[in-house]
């Protein structure tokens, strides 16, 4: 199964003037983003400028749902999105619970939750089944455009916990899935 990819990109350009370390938002209408082979290109930017991007990268885990139909995982940072099977979960909307909701003697729950700032539980799954859990995390990265006003972000293939399956380590840019992006030849400078 080809894993989905999520990368949200916000492009910020440097202020002109004395301090080049600050950034300001750019109108996304002038920026072109596309995929070419193993990179995503961001074009139509000011040459030799620092561009700050917010990437959502994927971490893959193979987890087995417990008798309650729940999988749990820890993450040092709240994930932007979690995909389990064909279901999407948004952890920052999970309610905080003092302990696990479903136990051996309690009824099953379809409500996902967290038990601390770093422990998340996804519920409503088929009990005792293995799942490929895809955890999307955001990270800021600064890249510099070249003399032609574009920059690129490498996409690498990651071995998923299902050993015969490889998937891209990025999901989408500007809310557009990598798999839905226009494929073009790399720009020439």
C-alpha cells in the first residue's frame, strides 16, 4: 500500500533592508510549487533569499489494536495529523483523559483521546488487528533560493514497518497532496 504524504508549506520571504533574518508572508498566488522526480520545487521567488517553510513529515509505526480497538503512541510534539488505515485523526482536538478510557471491564469507545501531552490513543479500530500508523509532524526549515529565484525540498523514500512497502516522507504542500501535484521537469537556471 502506497502511503499518503502530508507536507504543509508556508512560504515566507526575508524583509528587505538592514536585518535580513526576519520574514514576511508572501502572496501564494505568485509562488509556483510542483514535483519533479525526487524533489518539490518552489519557484517564482526573489533570487538569493531565505525562505522559511513549514514541512509536515511522516513517521511510520506498525501497531496492533488492543481488545478495545485502540492503538496508543507517544510523541514529543503534538502531531498535526494521524492516519490509521483510511481514517484521519487530529490529535490537537483529542480530549485529555486521566487514564485509558477502555479497560478490560469497560465498554469500547470510538472517541480518540490523549492521556498526557505526549501520549495519544486512537480509538474505534478493529480489535487485535495490525495497523500502519502514519504520524505527521510539522517542522520549520529555512532554505535559500538560488540566483534564479527557486529552491527545492528533497523527497526520500522511507521503508514502512511493512517491510515490502516504501513511501514518501512528505505528505502535501500548501494543503495539496504530493501525489496530486503536477509533475514537471526541474527548472533550469
